[in-house]
DNA sequence: TATTACAGACCGACCAGTCGGTACGATGAA
DNA sequence: TTCATCGTACCGACTGGTCGGTCTGTAATA
C-alpha cells in the first residue's frame, strides 16, 4: 500500500480538501494530518501553502492548454477546430474537475508573482479560441455581426461555469453536455456557407434547423 | 458629510474590500478601520462577520430575482421575455458588480443555514429562466433539440462569467455586451417560426442570417 | 433614569511557518 | 565486510502573530 511519494499524496489531499472547503477553510495542519504526514514533511516539499496552491493551478492550466492546442493542430477548418476544442475540454474536465474548482475559486489568493504566471497561460487559452473564431469569420463560416472577443468570452463562460453545477453522478456525462454546447454555439455562429460542414459535426443540423 | 448610518457604511466598505481581496483576505479590524468605526460599532450592527457576508449576498440575489420577475411579467412571449431577462441583468450588473463578484466568489464560506437560504433564491432565478425556454420550445419558437435545463445553465454561465472579465472602463458597456449575448442566444435557439419576432428584437436578424 | 449606539482594550483559538532533531540509505575508506 | 560519514526525507514541538468575537465603559438621547 501507500507507495506514492509524499509530495503527490500531499497534493492530492490538499486538492480534495480545498475543493470541499476552500483554500482558507483548510489549514496546513489539516492537510498533513489527512495525508498522514507532518509539518516537516509538508515544508520539505513545498516552500509555502501558497506554492502548493500554485502547483495545483499550474498542472491544470498547462494540461488544458496542451489539449486545446492539440485539438487546434489536429484539425484544419475553424468549424472542426471549434468542435475539437470544446471536445478537448470535456477530457480535461473529467480528469481535473477539482483542480478547476480550486482554480476559479481560489486564484485570487495566489501571491502576485504566481498570479501573473497563471494569467499568462490563461490568456494563452483564450487567445487560441479567439483565433479560431476570427479565422471562421474571415472565411465566412461564422457570422461577422458578433465581435470575436465577446463571443469568445461567452463560450468560455458557458464552459467554465459547468464547474459550478456539473454533477459526476448526474444524468448526463460531460461529453453529452459538450455536445449540447457545440450545438448551441454552432447555431449561434454559423452562416449558410458553413452549414454543410456543421451538419457533419452536430447531429441536430441534419434535421434542417430552418424548419421545425 | 458622513451622514450615512454606520451599518450602511460598514456594508459598503466591506463589500469594496471583499471584492478586492476576498472574504478571508479582509479582517474585521480592517473593515472597521476603513469604515472609521470600531469593533463595537461592527458587532452592534452585525452578529458576526458571517452575517455580514450573508447580507451582501441577499441584497443582490433578491434584487436580481425581482428584476427578472418584472421582466417576465412585463412581456408575454418567450422571445421577448428572454430578451427582457437578459436586459434586466445588465441593470443589476451595473449596480451590483461588486456584490456579484463576492456572491460567486465567497458563497462557499457562508455557514450552512445562510447557504441554503441563498440556494433557494438562486434556484428561483434559474427556474424562471428555464420556464421561459420551455415555453418557447412548447410554442415552437425555440428549437426542441436542446434540453431546456442545460441550455439554461449555458446562458447563466455566459452571463455570470462576465463578472470575471467585464471592465467598467472597457470599450463596451454592459448593455452592449448584453445585446451581443441576446444575438448569440437567439441565433442558437430560434426556429424559422420564431424569426419574425426575433427580427424586431435583435438587429442582426434583419440582415437575414441565412445569407451572408 | 433607562436605553441605544458606539468605543477600544482584551482574550483565547488558531494558523503559517521554523527549527532542532532523527531515521536511513548511499558512499567510501580501511 | 565493516564502520564512519554524509545527505536527504521527514518529524513534531514551538513561536510570533493574527483573527473573530467579547466585555466593560461612556456619551448621547429620550
């Protein structure tokens, strides 16, 4: 049993506790008690409670960017890229739901230097999505009436908010929810020109959405 | 000067500080110093720091529900109601941006009894929006392919997330952003049957969205 | 005189972080 | 092979300081 290195054990324990009670709702003592170690063990592995919080942030956002970038690289059209990025998020979500909660809930408590390191990556993620939207608009697959930056934030909001309500034991999987999001987002953006491709990627397009 | 009752002064000060540094980033001492009063003054007006947090929550969510309900009552069709609710949120947002930030950031730190009181009202808000979507689907103005409850959460996410990025001094007002959201949401939901009414409410529908 | 509204010294609990110490495997000289 | 040495990983009592909340006192008002 108990073969995992201590650092990993502390990270996992802290993550679980932060997720349940928030960063300030959990003391270092609680963490070390739960992880069956000691203050010494903790501070041997982390410079501070703050650094621990940072590491939780970083592992998630790094992974999220990586997956989104993979999705972007794998496909070549804006429509398919958009779908792939939305899909990639479901994978990230399945693995990192607790991280995400902590990420969006506790990031204000990161010290300044950590904060800005995280912000750089956060912007990177947003930028990638915004690029896809802009490319789609340029090609005429997406409507030009809506500004790309606001649309991007609308999509990010829709996705990110799931951490507040998604229930692993609920009736829908994250993947099914993402499919619905794809449906909504594509319908909100697509032009007549883009429809043929959208039909292939989202089921409800095949039932022609212009008739009820 | 300084004619406001102390309780109000404390509320406003605390709100501002919570907004900047988070509930746990601000001590009661800091609050009373900034509000130019004392611990005595504070605990004369509030039973605990916790109750103060609750009051900030309650004043916002109560107002938000009221405005959404008004919007609902004032209009009679799902499409116009949806637009009105989205519009109502901008007003709430202008007045209560700080409250909203605190609301979504710190609600986990409310004690259980306060927590559930707030949850009741939060559900009320969601339910109202979900009703509108369902009615729209029943009447054939909104597409039936997307489940009403998930669509509701998508919209709520889109709206609520604005508290993370909206900048009062930015290039767009909250009202302009809401107009874009209306555009996106209506395009994602509307059926051919609903279009004539949507045209009246959102500009970009008049440039027929089926041609580019 | 009684009550309300506030002041501010004070208290006990708790908390992040420190520090002197230990357990133990690796290394290397005899 | 044996034993001294050293470095790493970890332990847990302790500290300095902060925090939410209390309590006694007082000035103003009614």
